[in-house]
């Protein structure tokens, strides 16, 4: 991704979700961005709502707070299960994660 593309992405509303079927329970995401990710008692990672509520529904999304974007992106890049998906809210296109173009 070019610097110009990166700058454009950073100005758009983004959301993140985790595919628990691929989650390895490594916890890297919760280390990078504990405000967004948390491991549950089942050993898998989930996203949290802006109110800090664990979202356990399959495919649940949460907004990516701009100050935490780098941490969320690093989580997606470092995730051994390649299960973290960050997409634009406007059109649903994945911008970071295993399905990003």
C-alpha cells in the first residue's frame, strides 16, 4: 500500500472483526490493542464494543478508534491465525487482513 493510499485509509471509518474459526488463541491482538480485542474463557479472541463489552456473535464488528489504528493493523499483520479483518464501513472492502487487496 502506498503512502497516499495509507493516508486515505486512515481518514475513513473502519471496523474490525475476528474469524474465530481461524483464531489460534495466541493473544497477540489483545497485547497490541487490549481496548479492541480480548481473549474469552474459550481461549479465542473477540472484539469489544466501544463500551468494553465482549462481542461474541459470529462476525461481530466493532469500530476501529483512529488512535488505535496502528495497533489494530499490527495485530492483523502479526496474527498467526490470519483471522483479523479490518474493513471500510462505507463499502465493506477489507483494507488490512488476509483478504485485503
